[in-house]
C-alpha cells in the first residue's frame, strides 16, 4: 500500500552471488558447529555425555584432590609472577586438606548429575601434567626473550650517495 504524501524509500540493489560456498569434505556436513559456551562448557544445546558413577567418584576423589592442590600452588605462582610482589602472599596454596576435600566433593557430586561437570573433573585431573609443563617452560621462555632483548643493536650502515 502506498500513500500519496510519502516519498518513495530507496531499496538497496540485490547483491551479486559473490564467492561460491565451499564444498564440504568427506564426513563434513553443512550444518553449523555446535556452540559450546565458555571454555567449552554450557552453550545452546545440552551436551550428550556421560556422568560419573559412584565407582568413578571413588576412583577419582584422590587424583582430583591432588590436582586441585597442584592447581592452587600454580595459581599462587602465577599471581606472584604477575604482581611482582616480593612477599609472595599465599592466596590459594594455603588451603588445607579439609578445604580441598570440600571443593573436590562438590565437583564430584555435580559430575554425577552433569556430563559437563564430569568432563571438567576429568580435565582438571588430566590437566595437572600440562600445568606442570607450563610452570617449567613459561619462566624459561620469558628469561629467553629478556636475554635475547639484551643483544646489542647492529650499527646502521651508511648509504652511499650516487
């Protein structure tokens, strides 16, 4: 419907076809990938997965406690490095066994109901080795970069005029 007093609104021209769509490889589908939320947990769809059984909980209780202790120590080391605080206050690594047990039990109870929580528990346990490797390599990488920055600058060559 058109009103006589209203000016005509310009319409943008149709866009050309542009680049053709990429053909899917064998085994790929045209469907968009599942959104996974923050750090791979949560997201639009509930993830199909396996929760922890009572037997799994008992097997994972001690490894999870040990991993949480290590992670707390690494968290403090990261804070000390970042803040450059000479007093090195213990924020996370001063948790006692009872506090670690409370956190571990909370995570394990949640992992019995939620596949995402079960995945997180397994990642915390499996990630302990990666954290150890990072704690070993990151300070050395920083020292390497600092040492390389100390290299004397090359003298600029004078240009010969023609």
